[in-house]
C-alpha cells in the first residue's frame, strides 16, 4: 500500500466523509449575506471554527477542505486551523484551483485555472499541514454542451494538477462536476457525466497518475433542476452506481460525492441508497459543502455566539451522512 493510498483511505474509510468548507471569499460572502451576516475574515473563521470543533469531527469527518484564507488562520484558543482539524483525527485539505473562467473559443463554458505556480504553492500548503487537495472542473449541460473542447481541456488540467499534487506527497481530489442546472433528463446527465469522467481517467492515466492515491468527487446522476419529471431517489442511486461502475477504473479507492445544490435530506437519502445498491469495490461517501452546512449556518446566523446549538445541528447532519455512507440511514433516525 502506498502512502497516498493510505491517506486516501484514512479520509474516506469507516463511513467517514469530507467536509467541503473551501468556499472562496466570494462564495462565502454570498452564503453569509443570504442569512444577513456580514462577511468578514473574523465571521468566516468563527463559523468554520464552530464546525471544526464539533464532536462529530472525530467519528464522522475524515477530511476538511479549506480555502487559502482559512488554512492560515488561528482559532480562538490559539491553535492553527490545520492543527485544530488534525487534533480531531481528520486530515486538513486545501482547494488549489483558482476558479473557473470563460473558456476561450467556447465562451459559454468554463475552464478551471490555477496551474501556474502550483508546484510552489503545494509545498507551502504541505508545510501548513495539508495532506490532500481539491480542484474542480465544471461542465454545464445543454444541447451543445459540454463541448469536446471543455471536456478535453478540463480533463487535461485535472491530470496536470493531480500529477503535481502526488509529486508533493498529497492526495488529489479529482472533481469533474456536471452541473444540475437546466431542464435535461437524468439519462442525459448519465450520458454526459460518463463521457466527462471517462475523459478525465484517459488523461489521468496518460499523465501516469497513481490511481490508488486519488479520490474522485463526482456529481450524482440527477434530472436537471428545471426538469419537470424527477426520477425517484432509488433511480438516482441505481443510475449513479451504474455510471461510475462503467467509467471509473477499479484501482480508484473511493468516490466522495458533491451535493451540488441538493437539499440536505436528498443528498443524504441518495447517498444511503447508493450504498445499498453499491455492488462495486469503491468506497462511496460524501464530500458535501452545502448539504453539511446549510442547516448549521441558518441556526448560527440567529446568534453567532450560540456555538452549542450550531454544533448540535452540524453533529446531527454529519452523523446522518456517515450513516448514509454505510447504507444505514433511515428517515426514522433522521427525525429522532
Ligand atoms: P456542494 O456539496 O455544496 O456542491 O460543494 C461541494 C464542493 O466542494 C463543490 O466544489
């Protein structure tokens, strides 16, 4: 077993999942302003520190993805944020892409940037305690899209990123996100997601990536958010497992889904059914941003100094996700 494989397994084994708390300052400002909280470095830290010092960190969270600002911050008890996280038993991770920009010659699509200077940035993040990283490619579905240009160029960037991250001794989370925006069917999402993921692995293999030392972070197979016909959660889980079985090489240790705008309950229930229907060797868990934080953020915004109530809400959500990552979640447990 390689060191990278050990790190990947430490993050996602035994029902543990990933807390994606790597919103850029722009995205975090939108999230905070939506609940009438001013977005300052202090408030962003306060909310995140509240989550990172919750009880559920020990049993449920194997890794936390941080943003550049947060990995350099110090908690109210004087610990660095990476130390606060590793003291709970989880591994600190870091988002290293610098965002999705207009793709030249296909201006309605996006290409993720951040390769320039990446090798040096990775060294600094490793020194700060990071042991894994994230890079998100984003693809939208319409009649024309995603284009071959977007599929190929984002796969290439994900592979170059992964090579540099593994060279630095960290595990890359490879995140090709096919967005749920639009009125497309789940079958189209299946087709496009399969194509995107296969292309990513073509490039990862071409760039000699150790596939046992990565974590794939894909979307689930869903109807577009504007589609009138919604397939059932059971169908979502069957299609999602089928898609991944056909497009992910068997060496990959695990898959950690993004929530992508699903409600907390849908993201939990779908993950639970995915695990019940999982006839692959892949660990299937969560790497949720919104679906782990939404409820806690709402409660926290009512009184930002009420740490306990915020943590209770987060603990419950993390516990439910961890049950779902083992196929042991139920609506009775959810509402207990
Ligand atoms: P969501 O779970 O909110 O989609 O966020 C996960 C993530 O890290 C997106 O890049």
